[in-house]
């Protein structure tokens, strides 16, 4: 079996951010792939609950100097890294004081749903692209999990600067259950569009709900896996209707969970060469 380079993009992962069962999936799958001698990295936001001292985060100086545009503003992106010793796996945290390190997930006790969640998700998705450019490490497989990474495949496939970089990569998207009923406002496209990008790439994002993030992830991904048995039926139907390779939900404790994902990854890469 050839050694794959795999990037996982998530907003939850045990032991750093544990809101739903997604956190266990996001830890289990990368760790098992690392155990299979694959080259694995994980990107996630550095929410305020993730403490530098407790989790032994260190700033990656060679990745400093990145600014991420959101609307008319350039926002500094700090990259911090931690290692899971048992897994020998590096976790890269995307950090920004305004958007993440002093904030909760999508809300807190005072603000059940942050008014700038649109900007936070734009910053995270654009930041993923910028780090890959800066690292000069282009994965074979980029597996995006959850609503907060739903724009990553779209940015890879519709921004001229990214299209050539990712021409040999395959994107997998994994939707989960709905967590909130709020929408992220009518200015997301205006704030999120990149120079040279057609705003029409933002399909269904005029005032997006969590379902719309799942839909756009499904639309631009090369393959889809289901992360929960309770994924919105409209998303399951959209994935099935897309005709794209689809891996239905499997419990991560099931015996063939890892084997199914390895087969799925390789099948997408074989399609690339067909």
C-alpha cells in the first residue's frame, strides 16, 4: 500500500474540543491512519477552551506573517502546533485573538450564536488554504469534517491560485447532524469571495444555514462520507443524487471502519488517474 499524505480539517477533536461525537471520530480516524504509516496532519481552530499550557501549544514561527482577508479587513493568522504523543501526530491550530482564542465554538452563555460567525468560518476556511501554500505540503487526500470546513473544497476548486495546487488532490467531505437553526447573514458571499473568483461559486450561500454549509461541501467534494446516523435526510439525498463516491455511516468502533476509509481514499485517487 502506498503511503498517503492526508490532511484532516475539523473544528472538533478529542481531547481539545469535545462538543459532539464528531470529536471522537476526528481523533480516531487520523490516529488509525497514522498507525497505518500514512503521513497525517490535522488543522482546526484554536478555540478559547484550548489552553496553551495545558495542551502544550507552540507557535510555528516559520508559518508566521500570514494575513487572511475577510471582507475589507486583513486578519493575522497565527499557527500553533501540538503533538499527540501516543499517536505521534501533529495538530495545527489556526489562531486569531478576535475570532478564536478568546471565544467559544459558535456561541457562549452571553451570546448563544455569535454575530460574526460568518467571518469566523471564512477566516478558518481561507486560513486552511494559506497554510497549505505556506507549508508547500500538498496532501493526496484532504478530508473535511463538519459544517465549519464546508467551504474548503469550494475554495480549492474555484479560486485560480488554488486550482493548480490541488489538481492532484482529492477532497472528501463529511457532514454531521444539525447543531443550530441560526443563519449566518446575507453578507457572507461579499466577505468571502476571493479576487478572481466568480461569486456564483457560493451556491446557496445567500443567507446560509448549517444545512447550506453541508450542501456546498457535498457539491464541491470529490467524495462524501456520512459522519452520523442522524445527518439531515436532505443532505443524504443530495449526496446520493450527486453520483459521487459515497461512504455511508459506520460506527468508528466497527471492525471495518478504517479499512472502509482506506479503500475509499484509494478509490478516489484511482479515479483521478482514470
